[in-house]
C-alpha cells in the first residue's frame, strides 16, 4: 500500500494547475497507474469482468472522469467543483463498500486502501484453490475467509453508522455495522465461487462464524 500523497498533489503541480501528464491521460491509463501505486498490483489476464480486481480498476477509470471535471479549460483547479465532488463521493449509503480512497481533506484514507488491497489478494488466492476444495475443510480457504472478514471490518470503521428502529426493535450503530460486515463477508465468499449447494460456507455457517446479517439486510 503505497498511497502517501493527497489527491490534489497527485494531479497538480502544487500551484493549483493540473499536471500535463494527468491531462493527457486516458481513464484506463490512470486506472492502471493508480492500481499499481495504491494497491501494488495490476490488472491480470485472469481478472474477468465483475471480479473484485476488475471492479476496482473500473472504479479508478470513473475516478479519472470525475477528477478531470475539477479543472477549468485552462487547467486550473476549481475549488468549488473539488469540494462538491468530494462531499458527493463521501456521502450516501455504504453499499458494497467500494469507495473513495481519500478523506474529506483529500488526504489518503489508508483503511480504504487496505480494504481493497486485502480483498484483491483474497480473490486471487481463492482462484488458486480447486473449486471443489473451497469449503470449511480447507485451511487455506478458511484463512481467506478471515482475510475477507478483516477487510470488511476495516471498511466499516470508515462509515458513520446510525441506529435504526425497525418496528419497535432498535438496532444500535454497532449492530448495523456488525451485520453489514457479516453480510458482505458472506456475499464476497459466494462471489469467489463455492460448490453448490454451499454445504459449508452457507448462510447458517457464516452467521455462526461472523454473526447475524440477513434479518437486517433492508436496513443497511
């Protein structure tokens, strides 16, 4: 994880003017460069569409399009556009957790970088395990599930959770956070591909290991 610069220092000369290199880039060039810089990896031939590494690469392409809008025609940073864009990126529901790699100050959000880096490593490690062996009898796959849970737990620390009153039953912010982590861990395990039916890493197994999640899915 090598992200040490603020977002502004990555794309300007320090005087509010866009770097020529940044202006001349294509979105896919930015995505490839930043994937290496931030997560110390690149998109490989095995990273198919809808896999986590590919999704992160696509997110960086979208990021370039947004950052490009921060500048006027003569290449000067528009502080109003920058501020509005950052607020927009950091607001809204948490969804699947994939978000902005920077804080509202523009400084690096290392926890987000850790989240993405860890899940990319987990996804690629799982691909090395034969499909039929991706169950709770495989120590390597069990270690991967712990990596996944750790990543989502770190991601949950960034979000500002709120309590929810669901028909008289109150869920504290910590309750909602824990359930989101458990649910996303389960969903990510399924996305890696597990034998069907999922005799081991099924909802019941995941709830026993990571905690309850399905009963509050609609609250997140």
